[in-house]
């Protein structure tokens, strides 16, 4: 039994290899990009717009609103970053219901990669917003004694972020597989439906937490 | 080992590429179009608001015009009423004048007609009497004439002495008649020597006695005139009562 789709290798050349995680990531990427391109190449600005344009507007506007609630003064590039994060995770998780599809988010490598991105984004946006010194001073709050704990917190939350998503998605597909063996009728479908819900919730949680971490990093506190 | 570090690296790269792609194909166009649509809608709303303001202003204007029109209509109605009343009064006055003219003309015509009728009747009456006059009727006339002279003889006798008596007759007198008259006159005016008889056709059917500037007479014309007066009086009295 395979625990991670990383182990299923399609093609290898030296250190370079194409495993299931990378392959399905590419498929999701192609799906998202092509879908977006197909819809947005003929956008209309009138009163009457196509349904799919409406759907995309609702999705983008909804994400924008959520982000504004968390961080009212968001920098320009924050929406594409967090929006892409949410859409990618959501599509990966939802596509898990397709038989044969291995969700890339079920691989700890993927979730770790995404967490590292968030981990890197926090200081990038924070320093961009409030400056290098101010940002570093945030680690000394509320007192300099908290510095090791702040650094540990930073690392552990990144770890938690990746493990939470991985655990949920992996367990969801694992439960589906186990239930197929125990009770092949009906129950796996119910679990798959539950998987859809948890998949969307996990995508939301990941994106929201990333938004909270980044916006917390952009806040300038009182001088130490 | 659950983590494949090559895959981690590859996924980071993949994710960055995906960010770029979605930014390029999804977020930018959608956000741009949304902003544009919001702007269009705001413009449309502004235009609608402006149109509403214009419509309201126009409605107020129309309301004013309507009020002015109603006022003008009232004035016209008032003027029309006055004019119609004036015209009606004028027509009434004209009609009254016309009616009174007609009544007057009719009255004049009827009066003329009656007068001519009476005159004709009297004239024909007189002619008939004259045509039918004979000895007997002449005698009757003489008798009545002499009675009148007898009544006024005292008055006449004062002048009769110095001026004499003239008897003028419109009817032919027989010798007997002349004799009777002469006798009577001699009897009533004893001192009078000159008694003259004259024929006077202008008197018509009548006879008169002239003493200086005094005279006593009997004329059919007098009777007829009295009769005419009476008939006319009665006729006109009736006419006035009727009209």
C-alpha cells in the first residue's frame, strides 16, 4: 500500500523524476490555467455576462472580500498568492472524487512546499510593508524573552500547516480505500461526499491561516 | 520517508508558476473587468439619476404649464360666458325693438285700415242717404232744422233785425217748403224784412241759417262725423284692450 503518491514514479532522468504528485499537479495547473484562459479571453463589461464569467467573478470577489476582512490594507500581490493557494488546494481536493486521480495535496511534499511558500511569504510581505527592522522587532514582542518561542511558533505553525492538510487529505482517501474493502456499497460514496466537504474546508483553512500569518507579519506593533 | 525533497522543490516551482499563470489569466482580467463593470454600473446609475432629475424638473414645468393653462381656460370660459350673455341681451333687446316695431306697424296698419273702413262706410252711408232722399225726407230735415232754429231763436233775433236772414240749403227745396220756412221765420223774427234763400251744394245733405256771424244748421255730415268718431272711439278702445 502506498502512503504517498510521490512513490509512484512515471519517468526518471538522473535526479529529475516525474511522480504522480508532480504529474497530477501539472494536470490541475493545466486545468486551472486553460479554464481561466478560456473564460477570460472574452470577458464582457456590459450588464449581461455569461454564466461562467459570473461564477468566476463570484469566486474572485468572494476571495477578495474574505481577504479584506482579515487584512484591510492588503498589498497588491496578496490576492493572486492566496487565491491561487485556495484554488489549487480546493481543485486538488475536489478532484479526489474522480477515480484514479491522486490528489497532490495528499502528498506531504506538496503540502510542505506550499507551507514553505507561506513561510517565505510572511517575511517578504511583512518587510515589504513595515520594513526590515520593524519586522524583526515583531519577534521580540511582547518581551525579548519571547524570541525563541516566537521563532519556534513560526516553524511549528508551518509544520502544522503542512501536516494538517496532508493528514486530512491522505486520511480521506485512505478511509475511502479501506471502506471499499470493508463495505464496497454506499458507504464509500458517503465518505467521498464527506471528503468533498472536508477538502473544501481544508482549502479554506489553509488559505485563511496563510492570510492571517501574512497579515500578522505586516502589523507594526509598539516599539520594544 | 514521506517527504521527497525533489518533489517539494518541484511543487514550490510549480506553485510559483501557477501563481503567475492564474494572475495572468484569471485575477488580472477578472478584477479589471469587475472594476470596469462597476464603473459602467455607477455611470448608468448616475445617468439614470440625472434622467430622473430632468424628468422631475420637466414634470414640475408641466405642472406649472398645466396650472397656467387651467387659469387661461377659466378666463376664456368666463369671457365666453360674458360675451354670450352680452350677445343674448343684445339679441333680446333687438328682438324687443323689432317686436315693438312690428306691433307698432301692425297697429298703424290696422288703424289706417279701420279709419279707411269707417270713412268708406260713412261716405257710402251719406251717399245712400243722399241718393234715397225724397220729399218726405226733405220735409223731416226741414222740421228738425226749424226745431233747432226755434231753440236758438232768442240768440239769433238780436242780429237778425239789421243784417237779415240767409237760409243756405244743400237739398233742393220745393216752393211749399220755402213758404213754410218763410212763414215760420217771419213768425219767430217779426221785425225782419229780408229773408234770402240760397242753394249751397257744398253743404251736402243739410241746411243752415246764417244771421251775420251766427248760424244754426243741420247737416248729415255732422251726424256722420259724430258717428265716425263714435265708431272710431269704440274700435280703437277695443284694439288697445286686445293688444
